C-alpha cells in the first residue's frame, strides 16, 4: 500500500529480497502521474 503520494510524476518498482538482504528478482519500473484537483482551479 502506498499513502500520501504527492502530485506529479513518479516511478515505482518492486524487488523481491531474501532474508539475507539479497535481491532475488526485480520487476520493471512503471511511471505514473498523480493529479489532485483543487477548488482553486
């Protein structure tokens, strides 16, 4: 779950990490944009 993401463009990705802290698998990065409407617009 992601909370309190500010407006704008962001990149996100996923890594699977084992109990030793070693990355086992990495997913592709995605780009997404948050738009928060305002009563001032």
